C-alpha cells in the first residue's frame, strides 16, 4: 500500500505530494525531496507505507524549519526530530486530535 495524501499545508503553503518511482537527484537515490518553488514534496514510491509517512514527516520538518529561517540544521537533527515526532504520534494518536 501507499500513503493516500495528495497535499499538505505547511505554514500557509500547500505542497502537492507525489509518489515517484526511482526518486533520485542525479547522483544518488532519495527517499524524499522537497522543492520549494513549485511547492512539491516527492516520496519514493517503493518505500513501505510507514516509511513513506516517515519520509513525508521528514520533508514537512524541512519546510517548517526553512519557513522559520532555520535552513542550515544538520540532517542528523532533522532525522532525530522526524523519528521522535513520528513515534510520539504513533504511540499517542490523540496528540493529532484537535478539539
């Protein structure tokens, strides 16, 4: 299965979400990629569904931090935040409910 998310709104900007087979940047294979000008997030289609969702969260964090002026955070920090948020949401689904 694949995630069924076509778009996400981040900081007022709507990003289209595409599943792309064999996603690469020309040099290396990628799990995900965000493009700010066309407002596009691409996710590797061959990933398991939970990894697609994790990768989507990774790209969402990039967008959130970029919009907050934090463009230079190291990738290991983004990864740590991604896994932490993903685990918190999985273990506590009520965190995603907004009254």
